[in-house]
C-alpha cells in the first residue's frame, strides 16, 4: 500500500488523471496507477531483463473505453487476453490484443484490478524469471560489491560502509535465491 502511494506520488498520478478527465470527459477513469510498461511483438514470459531498464514510465489508466499508458491507447474491445501476475514486490499486467501487440505493465499491488469487471482478467501467483544477460549482470555486480565489501572489512573492520555493503549484497542475492529449488518439508 505504501509502495503504491510512493510510486503514484512520484508519477504524479492524481494530476495526470485530473488532466485526462478534463480532456476526455466522456471517459470515466476506473483505475490509475504508476507503471513501467513495455510493448512487444510476441507474448514473452515475465522476467528480469535489460528491457525493463528502458521501459516506459507513465500512468496506466483503465477507463470505460480503453486501457491507456501515455500515447498507447488500447481499446478494451481489442483485448484478447489479460493476466495479472502477482509477484514479489508488486504485480505484472500482461495484455495481448487482436492486432498482435503484447504489453507488460509493472505495477504496485492494487486490489482494484481484481475487482474491476471491464477486462476479463486471469489472476495468477508467480515469480519473474531471469534472462541470461540479467543473471550474468547481477552475478558480476554481486562479485564486485562483495569484493569491495571484504576489502572495506579488512581495512576498517565493522564500519558503516561495510554494513551498507552487506545490505546491498543481501538485496542483490534475495531474487537470486528463488532460482535455488529447496526441497519441501512435510
């Protein structure tokens, strides 16, 4: 909830929705959220990859007629498939249209998406995979930061820099731990 408020404040969602309503009084805004969005030519699995680094950052609005994100206007009548994937840290809305376009919208969790009735939405629990580039990049950064943190420890002992390094390492390792398949206990 707090994450969503922070993102929506950073993306100026309220003022952008207000401006939209002034320009399009015939369309009622049902849901609006800050998003990172990608448009692709094929239906790809959701994963950590470099494409998210250059993804569109904008406001996603579900209106009575369209799904809108910046200059992308997706008429609701063209949506063939929509999936809301709950992942750690948020949700990913995947949309496929009749003209062959595929969209992925990274969102903070918002229960309104599950309650709306304009889009037939499949809701799934899941996790993002890793592209090879993303995995290699994360491992290289992890090795570099670990090396730097160990050097700080050897020079200064338990310093603030050392503790910060440990926190960054923990942040980098946490998504990688999902790759390890732990046996289930009974």
